[in-house]
C-alpha cells in the first residue's frame, strides 16, 4: 500500500484542527447557482459551514465572483483552510470539443492531450481547480446513456487516452497557472450495469475486472492523477462506495492509490436504497471504512462521523488519514499559498480564443466517422440540398456541456454560408415531430437537387447520465422523412447525430440497395461541428476516425463487443451452422465492428514482417507492415495491432488490441509501421493473478478488428 505523503505544513494544521473541523474537510456540497448534477440538495447551510471552517469543497459552481467571495470567507477563519472548487468539465469548458466517445474515434492520444490542455487553459481561468474527468468506464453497452463520455469498449485504447486527458489537464504541475487537477472516474465497472440501465448493478468475475477494467486507473495513478471518484453501481452485491474489496484491497493496496477518493453525488445516502445500511450512521460507517475521503452532496459524514469516533467504531486516525489526503491535495494545488488559484472575474477573456477553436476543429475533424461511401463524397459540383432537423441545430454539444453557450456552435447552415456554398434547404422534420407540410416542402427541395444531405439523429439529451435507452432507433418522425427522401432516386448522404451507437441496419440496407450513397456519423462534435461537417462533405477534411464501440445489428445482439471470449462451438463452416454458436434470426457479428472507419483514400496493407517468431520472457519481437496510400489525397491511417492466444491456462478473447499507430500518408506514400511485442504484451489475468500464457499467438496488423491479416509467433519460457 503506497504511504500517504506527510507534508509538515499539513501535519501542523492537522494537529490544530478539532474533530469536527477535520470532518468538515470531508464534505463537498453545492451552493446556490451550482449546476444541478443530481437530485436537488439543501445548500442553505453552506455559508454557515464555511464560516465555521467546516466545509472542504464545493462542486458545480460557475460564477467566479461568488467563488471568490466564498473562498475569501473560508480563508478568513481560524484555520484559514481554502475551499476546493470542483466541476464537471468533461469535453470542454466554453469552447466545446466533441463528446468523449467521438474523440476516442480519433485514435489520436497526442491530439486528445492537446485538446485537454486547451480545456485546462479555459477551466483554469474559470474557477475550476479540479475537474471530474476523465471518465474511463469501459462502455460495451450502447443502451447506457453515459457511453457518450467514455473512451469506448476497449481497455487498451482507454488506457492510452486516459494518459492524454490527465497530462493535458495537469501538465505535470498542479500549481501551474493553466493547469487543473484531474479526478478520474468512476471506480469501478460502472459501464457494465445490467441491461445498460444507469445505476443498475454489476456482477463480474475478478478476471473480467482485472483484464478489462483496471488499466486506465493504473495508468492514471502513474500519471499522478489528483483524485478518484467511486461509482454509484454495486459490484458483486456491494455498492462501490461501500465496497472495501474495490476501494481498499484493489485501489489502495493493489494499485497503490494514496490520494483523495470522493464519492459520487449523494451515493452514501443511496446505501440505504441499496439495502446495505439501515441508517445514516451505518452509511457513514461503511463509506469511511471503504476509505472514501470526501462525501459529495449528502451529509452522512457531517451528521454521524463524530458520534462514530466517540463510540470508538471509527478511530480518529481514520479521520486524520482521510482529512490528510484532502489537505494534501489542496497543498499540492498550491491553494494555501494562493487560495484564488484559477478564480478569475474576467474569465470570459480566456474563452473561445482562435487557437482554442482551431484545436476544437482539429479534434472534430478527426472524430467524424465515415461509415459508407459509394464515391458521392467528397462532393463535386452537384446541385445540393440540406434537409433535416440538424442543419440549423445549435445543440450538438452533447451532455456535460460545461460552461458552454449553444450560440457559440457553428451549425451546418452557418458553415455553408460562411464558406459561400450554394445549396437549398428544408427542415423536413423536427427532431421529434413532423407534418405533411414539412415533408412535402422537403420533397420539393430534394427533387430540385441531385445530391441530398439528410441530417438526422438523437436529440442531445437522449444520452448522458440517467439517459439509458432500451431501443436504439431514430425518433420515428425522422424515419418518415428518410423514407420519403430516399424514395426520390437522388443520391442521399445520411449524417447521423448521436451520443451512442444506434441501430443503423435499415440504412445500411438502403445503402446496399443504392437508396443511400454515404453515411457519416457526426456524434455531437461541439462548437466547430458545422465547420467540420461541411469541410468533410467537400473534402477539405479527409475523415480518419475509426469506431471505438461496436455498432449492433439489433438491440437483441447486445452485449456485442469485439474482444469476446471464444466458444466451444464456433461456426467453422458457413454452410453448416447446426449446433454452433449463433442466432438463427440474425448474424452474430455487429453491423460495424470496433476499429472500423473509412476515408476518401485507399490504403493498401502489405505483408506482415517479423524480426523473429520466437518470444521468450526476456526478449522482444518487432512486427511491422508497410502501408501505401494509393489515392491522390493525403490521409491519416490507424494501423491496429491485435493478438489472439491460440491456447493457454485460461480462455482469452478472440482478439485483444495491444497497439495502434496513426500515420499521415501523402498521396502515393508508403510507410512502415512497427510494433514491439514482449511478455507484458501477452500477459493476462487469471482471476486477480497476472499469468504468463506461454504458447502460440496470432498477431494481426489490420485496419479494423474484423480483418484477417496475421502472422504466428511462439512464446515460451526462457531456455536458459
Ligand atoms: C454525477 C455523476 C458524476 C459527476 C458528479 C458531480 O452524478 O455521476 O460523473 O462528476 O455527479 O456532478
């Protein structure tokens, strides 16, 4: 277990504090004007608690003048302990980036880091000292509303992007003028909630937890992440916030995390709803014994910890340990020297700078996914019409919009005008309703053009926290519009806005029938959305994004993700599938696989080369491939490396992503892309124990997880 650091300044302060003052540091609440990110709570006592030196931190407050007033009140008390101000700045403060799931499809850790640095620049001048980000919950179930803020279904990719977020936010200097602390969340396995239902339970084996859920947190700890948040869900029958196995045995002892753990919003209160605590006192007892240092938004600690210490059920040293971690965080952030760090009354002047918008545009350009294209894209000189509810829609930011103002969003409509494009326009349908007049107006406009860009999608609040869906279709009014327009015999480009994978089976069928000519997935691309979409349509941006969640053929396929375990009865002969793993009414494979995405270029993959095909515990193998851009436009290509264990001490997934490399290729250019394989690349957990799986492996270097292009290597014990 990593020891908690002892700063003399903090130790001296601790010695002076009363028990109730220490417990006050372990409480975080709202204040009037705070954004509501959970059930409303009573904030009437907040100022009194501050004046008594019995409040540690405040969340979701936006107005910097209020923040400054509260901070001055806090440091004007006996112990002069500054408050800590936290906020959910997830994918942008004022200049909005694409939603995180969209950003993950860039497979570009450097760009995600650069984007997070831009976010930190704005947030560090807007009263944010710690952000409740990155959210790294593995997301395999598109019904779950919070997939929109995740890094998708693969733990290796999520681990790499976790580094980017934390380095971008913290910049290796928590006291830095342009940096903010990062709070990685939610520990743990929140995305595996049964049925994709937010806040539902999670049941999983230790092997599943260690193989697919912990690496991003390990990486975050290596990056010195400032804070961690425990999650709402139960894990194997015990709510995470009360789960000593998760928060103490695994997080503190095994992973060595020795900084602040904060609960999620009022999750300690919810222990009674989970039926593991009979009252407030027992809730506080369970949460402190699981080593949650700060209780967010509910007052079980404030109301009961003193009594628990007096009765001896909780020791004062346990309170000291929690309070020390909170004070250490404030000390490391430099708040004792400068309580007004990151608090600026003139914060708007730091927002929406050209260079910030340029980074948001670059991020959006690499987050839009081209799913289908019969060659209609990029647009040439055709007469085009833009139809549908998202041509003029400003709300394409997605949930967790920080301090955004939707008026900042550049819509498709505005981008077309700014770029002096000629086009016709019709609404055709609102997001949730349409009428004959709208439909016929859209049909008439479409008839007069040769290419129709049809914009459809989920309303942005159909995803996000507490917005899980049991169906993954478009609102029905839009289906009507799609049917009318695709029956006109025009070339139709479908642009889909969503915070999750939707079921696109019907539109893929229309594509195969020639009724749709291209499909672009535009997620919610944030402030620069319209500019990215128009630049992509006209070829100024060559799409390079690749899916990081599998797109199901049907909701009935869920869970469907690429790195599933093999079965004893795989289909080996497509003509004889009796007694095999299958559905009799639909394919097993997803409609669009993990790692899939098109561009306007053709990239040819050469033969995979190995410098040797035998691996030992103390050796390494270099595996390479040459890829060539055979098109006339420059492109960025993500080469994905997967391994497949052919046998071992435990059954392993049919594919495991173990590397990726995004390379820029000029027209006609060939580049060699190499990856290193060593024993760590091939290691796996059997339960909570890491094992070396000796034996035969396939190594794939491919453009997506469904492609078959591999070589074989053999991994054996050291001969000497
Ligand atoms: C919410 C979310 C969490 C967020 C917190 C504070 O309920 O679960 O991700 O950071 O409350 O807003």
